[in-house]
């Protein structure tokens, strides 16, 4: 356990040093550090920055991927795929599928798309998982109209895999 904590701390400080002018929200750095620590993946900061820049270049002018969230998405791709660059187009295609299913634009829809992309399930198509996610989110919203919002999209995705 102590090794994981030490590893997390080392990753966090490395990220803090390397991204201090790019990411001011320490929670983002903690999230990225935990992704690498939990997946036993070595952090190559230059590679992470390159992936994040490619995501930013692919994003639209007012996209959430122009902000801090691109670093989290880049980390998710880096820890889950041998060739993370090859998955960037797929991330944006999944985002577009979520948008076509009437999910709002924004960071939570990108998180939902990242969750689907990094957790493939061979028994379900992307359309099936997005449809299930929409049904679950709509049901959550119906029961808890003031408590349910776009921030619940990633949870709805995880529930859709279990449904």
C-alpha cells in the first residue's frame, strides 16, 4: 500500500512540475496521477503533452477539449492503449454519437465517450451502450430532476454496462 501512495505522490509532483503553467487545478493532476498509478503505467510527460496537444488540435474552437480536460483524456488514452494517438479520432467520433443521442455538449460528454472507448465490451455496440446510457440518464433525471445533470453521464455509462 505504501508503495502505491509513494508512487502516486511521485507522479503527482512530476505532473505538478511539468504542467504548472498548463493546469492550475490540482484535482486534475491528482486524477491523472491516480490513472497512471492504478494502471501501473510509467508516465512519459512529453508523450502525455503530445497526446494532449493532438486532442486540442482536433477539437473545435469552443470545445471542452481546449481546456484542462484534454489532459485527463490524454492520460486515459495513454494508460489504456499501446498507440493512444490512434484512438483520438475514435474519441471524437464517440462524442459525436453521444451528441446525436441528445447528450449536451461539454466535458462530461467527453468523459462518457472516454469511458466507453477505454472500456470496450465486445457484446455491445457503441450505439447500444449509448442508447442504454441515455435511457438510464433519462430515468435518473425523471426520478431526481433537480439532482441529475450532465455530470452524471459517466455514471450512467458505467451503469449501462451493468444493465
